[in-house]
């Protein structure tokens, strides 16, 4: 079972967990990404490519379910304006055993960062700046290449 | 056939709009050809597209390299490298 949500509403982690904790899995792994206050960041605004974003997340979830034989995968990504401490993204995977759930969860967040069309803009001290991609994100995504 | 051109993030801001519907001329072979043609539309377009190495693209919502064939798309999106998660 795959569920993908892209929404400006705050992410309800309790509800997200409850939704994946059904169906008889032996292990559930979750990852929550939060807005950091680095350099005095006061707000983060997430822009995305409607339609293409959801399709990219579904494709990632389908790849994870097939590769790790997951019972379920959920990806919930917030868009719009957030403040430090807010949850930007929540990923959950359910499998028979822990290794599959943990690896699939890491795969999903690593690949989401380089393959899903989201863009972050930081607001700080009255100014705004677009976040630049990091080489370490590309390296984290590449470690899941099956031929690596 | 008109093509919907979409812009995101700082590409959108420099151009001043998130979408424009255009009749593309014959002879645009690759996505890079389209970007070069769009760059002549205004100073904002020229600034947004000044460094193609900083651009990514999707043709009919499929992510492609700038040297990919353009074909006859319904929708092309041009944007910076993604930074979600």
C-alpha cells in the first residue's frame, strides 16, 4: 500500500504513524525532517511542481516497495511557509523485518531530496534566499544505485 | 500546437511569471535550443537562463537532460536543481 501526500497543512505524525501501523507488518521505520534555524533562519517556504511532484513520490514509493518487499510506504511532504521546528517531510515504511523497513526508509528520503521537484527558500533578517543543492545529497542518493 | 512553459523557484522569480503559453518555432531540436530561444524574450528570461549548468528541465513531466530531444511537448518546465526533503 502506497500513500503520497503533498499539502500545506501541518503534518500530524501521530495520524501518519497510525495509518501505516495497520496490516500486520513486523517492523516500521519512520523519518521526520524538521526546519532548522541555521544562520538565524526565521521561515522556510517550500515550492513544488504540482502533478509532477506527486508522480515522482509515487514512483519512489513503488520502487521501494518492489526492492524491499514492503507491506506499505507513506511519504508526506509539506509545502508553503514553515517555521523552525515544523515537520517538512515524514517518511514511513512497513515490512516483515527491520532491515527492509530501515533501508527502504533511508532510500526514500535520500532519493526524495534529489528526485522530487521541491525548492526551499529561506527567510532571515528581512531577506530571502533560495537553498542551493548540496553535493552530499547527491552522494547519499547515489549510494542506493543498484549497480554501484 | 501551443506549449505550456512552466518556471519554478528563482527561475520563476527572475522571469516574473510561473507560466506562459507559447507557439514554439520550428527548428528547436533539444531542450537547450528551447532555453536559448526563451532567453531572448526579455532581460528577465536572459538572466534566468544565463548559466544553463544551473538549470534542470522536465518535458511533459518527465525529467530530462538539457540536451534531450524536445519533440512536440504539451508542457515543458524549467527550474533549478531540486532541494526538497
